């Protein structure tokens, strides 16, 4: 399993000559108003297979100096590595928000997209939003997680799934919790997944899956944890250039 992808993907995306693309549409509408700030409403830190659309749209909001929403402000999205926005620009609605659907590029790793607007004097306000493209193994790990893990490890309920997270005595860590999970070795994670939390002196509410999952499925699940980690997972023994 390649553990160095997260460190290398940023460099790969920076070096690529591919630009973001957008679905064909009408010419850009001129702004009807201007804001002072741009904030993220929803849609960051999603994960999807390479070349796939994110499950949820990315939604941003333009505010004025007092924090009041601004309708009719122009918002543009951009990103490297073959990211597609549909649409990549447009005016905020009556709620001050603009929504775009995002499809990630064909290389697995971290994708950083940028949303930007301008105030009346032409000064730009922008936010950077991170999304994750999963390779084959991480995608398999996500499939395993969706079946066996998310009910306890994801605190958010959905129409398809009621979360059990808040019913646990020892709340299960989110799979993005790099502050905790990055400190654990692959062997430790494999032990907990295969033999349950008690294998490492942790909560017995974490059941063993050694008789349910195959070793490749457990390895794939560990790969997913490494891909989703926030802050990013950096395996020991790998040299990273200064940022």
C-alpha cells in the first residue's frame, strides 16, 4: 500500500498544466452587488472516487462588512488537476449563497479548490476548500466503512442511516480525526479492526471484525483512514519538502 500519496499529490497538482473545467453555459453575468467576505456554508472535506462527483454540492456565501448576506455578488470557482465545476461561476441568490457541483480529477489525493469574489474596489476575497479523491484501495475502504463502520463513527444521521454515535459510552473517533488516528500504527489499527477495541485496551464497544472482513478489506479500511486524516497523515521515514 502506498502511504506517501498525500504528500506527493499537492506537488503533482501544482506541476500539472491541466486547468479546472466547467460545464458549458451562458456568458458570465455582471455582478449586481459586491460583498466584503466569502464564507463556506457546506461541502468541504468530502471524499469520492477519482474522476467522480462529490456526493454533496459545495455552497459558499457572500457577506458585507456587517456580516449581512449579499445577493447578486459574482462568485468564481477554480482548481487544478482536472477538477470540474458545474457551474464554475455565477451570482449569489437572495440568500447570498452560490452552489456548485464538483467532480474531482483523475489522480487520487488531496484537491484544493478556491472560491473567490470581489468587493466594489476590486479587492478579492477568497476561501480554500479541500476535497479528497480516493484511489481504488481507499474506495474499497469506503465501501467497507459504509457497510460496517459509519453508523458508530459518523455522528451525523442521514435519511438512510440513523447514527449510533451518541449512544456509545466511549464515543467512536471520526475517521477524519487525524490528531488521534495518525499516532496509531497500521498494526495497531489492524488489531483494533480485527480483534476489537479490547485488543489495545480500548472500549469493548468496538467489536471485532476479523471473522467478517478479509485482510485486503482491513488494509483498504486503514488506507481510507490515512486518506481522510485531518491533519494529513505523514508516515514515518518519508521526507517532505518544506512548505
